[in-house]
């Protein structure tokens, strides 16, 4: 077995602990299939202890009512993350199979730096402010609008951008004054447990404010949604699991906010430069394991042959493989299970009549690792399974359309509405199309919306609520209005 790194222990009530069962589970590198170490396999008893600790910390500690303490502690956590940046980079590449190039952006560097945004927001936010005076029953009234933390938050995170999503949930929750129980995906536990070690050893965050319970048991996440002591749940992952989180959370009418799947459309208008077609290869970034990636390319019929020629060359020439190679943007799928799932979708696409242009299988030159070839489908029916369901793999579906109205209709023909793109030589025309697409974010002419201050989330079954920005921070706050007699 490779040399142990990362962190094997969970964080519960301020202590780094093994599982109460004494069991651990293996952490596997998806690029090599090698075991890189083990992690404490949290139990229901561990989750029970974590929830109890978070409840006590919220109810009894000064965390919820002391913004200055929160600001100081978040800045301490930022400093600790900066100090541990190279360890975290190694962890993300090894356990998530993330291309190392991405770790210099969203996978590691930017999400660490973003912690200062949450500290600054916690410091400057107006938690209490006067409203306008009103009359009531002939008497003048004054009112105060107050924002208070939701309480105990259960955070359930996926494996595709693990460190980013862990910090994206911890940052605003802590800044708002909540206490947190974090349940990371079992495929990428160390992106959470290393953060737990830093919190325990490098910050003044009080015991119980942050609890991290890694486990191979997915049911522990459902405990967070079900437990009445948990006031809110934030979940990022598949729409199917999100539905279950919402269903279970409804039993205690807790606040639930969800960032779920996508089937985003890249709409290339008929006046776009040819280079817009070649950008379709970016669908394969990180093995296509990104909810906001544009996995449907809508191409005008008048330029269909041109687009397919450019795309075929791009897909045949794509570099993919070893995620430690800085020239690679596509690494492996996260697991054998995910590799098989993607390959099954590819077979489904062929069975339903789509034309496989490039790829479609396991690469012969990569016998180890959970790789899938960059895959390009043409002549895809907008209602086909591969055009409707989230594949989460390096698969691009090319769909022809007639006019702009047809493109908008196809783009909106989805249960999802997470992201998308529009390309045109005319910014006015691109904006007109973008305004008609029902989705939470849109990139126009190659510009990118992604930033810590951007409220990110989706329409329809792509989610509920927003992450990041002021809107994401306020997801973790309740609203209270207090009325008093107006002073004479």
C-alpha cells in the first residue's frame, strides 16, 4: 500500500476520533485503482454524537451570537488551509482523480482563498436594522428586522469537487453562526477529514461547532435529514438523492437547500465563429463529472457538417489520462461503478439511434484506472435518454436545430435548469436567447460567471436555493421582525 497521507480520523465534538466500531474503509485512487489509505468508518452512534455536539454548541456556546469570534476563527481556518494547501492538492488529485491543473483553480486554490470572503461578509453584514415606522390601530409602531442563524446544519457533499464543496458549505454556514455536521462522500473522505484536523489543531472554533463524519454508510446522510435537532440541510448531488433528502427533511419541516443535477445546453447560433464548436471538448473536463458542464451542444442545421468535423478532430486529439500530468484536463471516473454507469449510457445512446462519432469505450492504452474515452454523439434526438438524463461522464450530445426559437425550445426541453451557454457574434442576439433559457447561470460568448460572490443554483429539478454570494450566505439565516411602540 502507498504511504499514508491525508487524515483517517473524524472530527466529533472537538476531538479527532476513530469510529466507535473500530472499523475503517479504504480510500482508492481512481486513476490507479491503488488503495492510498484508510478512513474511520463512521457509525450511526458517531453521527448521533456529532448531531448532539452540534446542537449543544449552537444552544450553549457563544458562536451563534458572536460575529467577531466567527470572523477570527474563519480567518484562522483560512490561514491553516493556506499552510496545508499542498497536502490538500495532493489529496484532491489522489482521491477524486482530479486533473492537477484544476487544483490551481476551483478544486483547491480558489476555494481556500474564498474563505476570506466569508470572513469579510460575516464582519460587515447587517444582522439587525430598523424598518420604516407603521401605524397599527391608530398607534405608531417601530420595527426591527433581525437575521439569525438557522441553527444546526447538516451538510452532505459529493465526490466530484469535494474540497471546494466542503468549504463552500462550511464557509457561509460558519459565517452566519450555524453549527455544522458534515457528511462527505465516501469516495473522497480526506477532502473533509483533513479540514477537520486543521479545525481541531489550528483554530479556536469551539468544540461541536464543526463535526465531520466520514462513513461508507450512505444512510448516515439520511439521519441528518430526518433528525429534528437538525434545523437545515444543504445537499449537493444527484437529483434523485435530492428528492429523497427533501422528502425526509419534510417530516420535520426543516429548511432544505439543494444543488442538484444538470443537462446544460451550449447553444451555438448560426453566426458564431467556428472556434465555438471546438470548445465542446471542454465537456470532458474532469471526466465530465461536473453538474454545470454543457453536455448538449445545439448546432444550426446550416452549419451541422462543419461543426461535426471540428468536434470530431477535437475529440480524437484530446489529451486525457494521468491526472498528475499538468497538460491533462480529463482524468478517470471516480469509481468502477461510475465507469460502468457511463458506459451503459453510451450503449443506450447507440440503441436509441444516436450516431457514435468518437470514443464510446474503455481506452486500451489505460488498463488501470476507471477511464472512459472522450465520446462524441451526433444526430441525437432531443428526447433521447442521453439528451435527457445526466450521464456525468465525458460524453457530448450534438443536436441540430432550425431557428433561434427551435434552439430555445430544445434547450428548455429538460427537467433540469442549472447552467448553459450561448455563442453569437451579436451580443444583443445572444442575450435575447439567453434571457429565454430557463436556467440558473449562463455563459455568453465564452465569458464565465463562476465566482465566490455569484449565487449559484438551478431552476426546475436542478435545485432549491442558491450557493455562494450574499444569497448563499442568507440561506443559512432566519428572518425575525420585532415591533415596539414608537417612542414619543
